[in-house]
């Protein structure tokens, strides 16, 4: 699930795969394969390069605890991100419902 976390964090930062590749020095095809879980055993060196650009620690990519949402919630969150709804807009929506 490292790839899922890379994709989620990249999209949260409104960064394309090409941009992450250029900034990290990791091949675009490798990042794409990682995000699609075709590449499931990245080196610490690669994770370090990606983590640095995403402004996180490598632990955040490796930690399974970060993936505590079930598949349905993950899909909902992906849909929200895909629609361009910001975290602030989502927080406001939640506050309005309280």
C-alpha cells in the first residue's frame, strides 16, 4: 500500500507524476508503477527521494497504520480529491452538518 500513500500524498499536494519525477529524480514510469502497485518493493533510497519532495518522513510511506480506512472510505476520499474538493471545503461541509 506504499503506492497508494504516494499517490494520495502527491494528489493532496496537487502534483503530477511528471512533477514528482522531475523533482525527486525517480523515473516517471517507476512512480506510476509504484502508485498502481505493480512495483511493490521500492528501495529506501527511492522512498527517501519521494518522501523528501512530498515533505514527509519515509515512515509515513511505510507505516501501515496510515492506511486505517477501509476500501469504501478510500474510494470516497479518492472521489472527493478527484472532484477538486479541498480539505478546507470538506471541513466546512462537516462543520455545517454538526
